[in-house]
C-alpha cells in the first residue's frame, strides 16, 4: 500500500556523474498525495476506542491466558550499542531522555507525567540497552529488576495504553529477550515466573492486535515482536508461520519499492532497520533460516537510509528528524549486515541525492507524508541540504519530532513549517498547511520531477502545487550541480497556474539555513555573501535579484538540542506574469 500514486515517464540511463552506483536514474516522475488525506476518520477513531476498551473486559483477559513458559529458549544478541551516558545516568539513579530526568527511586508506572516519548522509552524497556552499555550484569540486574517489578505491579494483569500499545509491546518483547540476563537473574522463582508469563501474555496480546496497529513502523514492530516470541517461547511453530506472514504483509504495506518507509521519516527508517536486525538476531541464535523477505527488505532499506547521509556520515534533517549522528548510523547498518552504497534516487520515498566530488546535495522531491502515517510531518517540499566533505553547509532546522527538555511544543510546531527548511516561502505561508491538531492539511498534492545525469553534472527540476489553490502560483525549483561539485546553481520560479484566475503580487522569501560553524559575511551590494566553514572551505553565494539579509536561525541535533545558526534570506516578489530568482553557491577556497 502506498500513500502516493506515481506516473512514470520515459527514463534514460545514467550517463555520468562522479558517484558510481547500481541504481538507475529515472528521468521523470509525478508523485501525488491522496486527496482525502484527513487523518483517521471519526468512525476509525470510534472503532479504535472500542478496541482499547475491550482490553479491560474478561473476554480479552481470557484470550491472554495460556501455558506458563518455564524459560526462554535462547537469548539473542543485541548488536546495537546503547547510549553510555544514559546508562551511567541509570546507574547514578535517574533515567535521562533528551535532557529530561526521572529519578528511578520515585518512578511510578501508575501516574506518569512525563512527555509521551519519555513514557514510551520506559514502557518499551529500550533503556535496558543503555544500561547494558554502562554496566555488567552484576551491576545492572538489581536496577533493572527493581524497575521491572514496579512495572509488573501496575501492568502485568490488565492491558492499557500506552504500556500495552502494539509498538511498545513489540519493542518490550525484543528488549526483554535480548537483555534477559538483566531481568531474569533473580533467584526469586515467583518473580521469574511472573516475568516469563508476562512475556507469553504480551505475545498473545499482539497475536490479536498487531494488525490494528497504525500502518508503518508501529505495525512492523508489533509483528516483529510476534516473530521473536514464536522462536523464544516453547511451542511456537504455529505462531511462527502466522507471525512471518504478518511481518511480510506489514513490510509490503510500510516500505516503498525503493526501500523508503511510508512516513518519510529517517528516524522511522532507522528504527525499522534496527527492528529487522533484532528479529534476524533471534533467527541466528535459534540457528534457523532467515526468511528471504527480511533479507530482501533490509537490502532495499539500508541503501535508502544511506541516501540521506552527508559527508560526515550522519543523516540530513528531514520530516522532523534531527541530524542523527554517524556512530548510530554505522552501528545500525553494521547490525543489518547489509553492505551497500547510498541510493541516489528514492523517488517513491521522496528523496534525491546528487553527488559530485566532495559535494552532496539532498532534495525533498515529494509531497509530505499522508497525515495518518506521520506524527511530525513537515511542509518541506523542494527543500535542500548541502555538505562539503565532512562539513555541512546548508541544512534544514529539523528536530520537530524530538520533544524533550529543549524542545517545547511551540518550537516543535514551528520547526515543521516551510520557513524552517531551505526552500522558497510564498506570502509567509506553508506549502502544506499545519493544522491545530498537529496533522498536515491541504497543500502540496502533486510533485513533478525531472532529473538528468550527464558528464557536465547533474540537473534536477521539481515543481509542486502547494500554493496553487490559495494563491494561484506553481513553484518550480531547478538545480544544477557541476561535475566537480564546486558549483551549485539554482532557480526558483513562481509561475501562474493554468486554468486559474490571474494571481496577485505577493511577497516571497528564499531561505537557506546555514549549518552551525558556517559564518556568513554579506557583500556590500546586498546580493551575496561569503560563507566560511569552520575548519573547512570558503563558499560564495550570489543571487540575481531581490534583497539578501542574514538572519538568526537554529539547527537541532540528534538529541533534540537546538544550536544557534544563521540563515540567508532573499526577499523578492511573485508577479502575476511570473518571476524567477536565480542563485549560485560556488566553492572558492
């Protein structure tokens, strides 16, 4: 199932470019966001509410009953290291999550007042990985057992959200099994029996509800937990067949043919790869054959993820993600056991990668994700990011999905706007509306893409209709990257939409957010700037019209912490007969 319909155009083989790759470049494509994208309907919300209420009924309770397992059949390896800083904090007596602290001693699972993402971190027991990175079993087991006893007192008998939400339950099965020595080392047989029985009950709960989880990563995690449980609990042969069929179906619905996840989120993409790597570790420890569909999915998803990597090895800031650090990417890719070059073109996922010399340009070349598939979707169509070797030059602000101590709700909402991305903003409006309830509204429904690779360099042209209905203008962006990567030319065009009344004159702003460490100096004529990269090269920026100013901006790191930065802002006008702003980034030293 795809959230966009594509209409392919005749393609030509890749005739050049400085980065050899196995993926073919498709010359033209049209991506369409479904017209009825309004999130969950009222009927769907009511049905989901009744489903959650059914968890408290005796019928659901009877469904969770079954044989008490005496042990886990194996303990899979968790090949992805945790955060030692967070692990040391747990040993010191408090959980640390994006700058927020929760003392272990005063933690109660009955009344959790922290932000939802922090609560999910605790309910999923993802913190076991962090603890394991900073403690031996002897050091960490007493802490983990004490927290788990608190959780079991509240949640072992009756399922409730968010503790038993499908994705939290799926992750919990995987982390409990991978870090079983931390939670099952006790000599208290009653406690051990309660933990093992809760693992079995969680698996039965997911058997009933995995397909009711939201499409995308949550459903993948739910089915991944079922598959893991089928091989780690006795008598799981039938569940294994059931679980593999469900996981395969969930992958088909969640991942595009080019390997990108339907939410368009790099964070979701990373976690989906991590999930499959953890599931495969279960197959390995049980010495069973990994189904081909898992291997094939990883073979598509890893290159797509790497397609959003910059010269420093970290990811670009897209669809609410911060700039995920290189060490995390390296660890997850290593655990996937996939060796692949970055994908240059993931048209269904919606990203284009242009590489020449040491220069990497990333482009958002698709409509925003469907509202029901994304929690922090951004109005970022046609935005770009640029890096020069290990240094980033042009970025997006990013981080809208990383709520925490440094990310209040108001700032997170602002980071989803078109103005928080390196692209054109017309009349101070978003290309796709951001609704008060946090979902994406009307705006970009159709994106046209044309790309060519030649010996002289790369050429890409994108257009979208996000401003057509409200203002009567089509936004087109043309990018030309020279073969040596030292020149990036662009044109942003606003043209009257056909079959629309004549649009009015409107203000337009072209924004390029600079990475931290890039120091801009405006030229005397107000049409350009010198950009000095800290410990790196000097780039020159020029515009052929409008007025250039240098303004404050910010950039969010992988922990959700904002850093001060600057941005180049070209102020121009959209004219009823059409207007064009040309610009150039040139490496001069």
